[in-house]
């Protein structure tokens, strides 16, 4: 019988898909192995633990959303770029609930790779805001505000925490416009 050769990348892609389907908290080595058509102990040839796989799902998510955000601001600048970037992040978060959960809860700054995972979001926002005549300090505050808005709103949507009949997309768009209005008020300050 031939041994199955599976790459680390394929294991993480499969694990990310499963996390989106069943929830990160329900992901198990047994489930991943079954999906890959291998025995659970074979996963230890690639990763030391389920926690290591979840950390890699976090890095996978930040890389993917970073690439999508860069694509979304290609050819646009200023507040249009900020809108596109916010919308892209939000859509990624709600379409990839399990991966997004890993991005939030496994976002540990215990090593350089995990720190670098979130760095791209900050760099993109800085790239968008630098030409807007906003001080470096206020850009840093705006990065925190934008990240808090995006992660908080997405987390609430993913946990179905908005119980009224208002359109969630309309609420997101209005919230984004309020954020942008606030950022505009920082110009020349």
C-alpha cells in the first residue's frame, strides 16, 4: 500500500475549511484526519498538537484577508480605499467564521510569525491614511479604532448578536461612514 503524501499547507487548508463548517471550537485531530483520509497519529508528523494547527489557521486567515485587502485597494486611494478595505475584511470574517475565530483568539504575540500575522492590517491602514494629512499619533489611534470596529462588528454578526429587524449590512455601512467621518475630523491635526 502506498503512503499518502500530504503537505502541511493542504492540512491547514482542510482544517480551515472544517473550522468554517463546524466551528473552531469543534475542530479535532480525529476530524481533520478523517477528512484527509489518514489516521490521527499521522498528523503528528506535521504538527505537534491541535493548538499548533489552530495557530496555523490564524496565520492562514491573516495572510488570506491581507491579500484580499491589498487587492481591494488597488487603484483607489483615501476614503474609498478605507471603505473597500473595511468591506473586504468584514466579508472575509463573516464568510470564514471558523478562521476568523482563530484570527481573534489565537492572535498571540508570543513569536514573530504571530506578530507579523496582524501587521499587514496595520500597514494597509497606515498606507491608506498617511496621504490624508493626519498625524502619526492619530493614525495609530485610527488603526485601533478601525480594527476594533471591524473585529467587534464581525464577531457580533458571527454570533448572531443583532436581534432586531434592521439590515445588518445597512448598519455596517452606516457604522463605516461614521468611522470615516471621525477619521476625516482628524485631518490637519
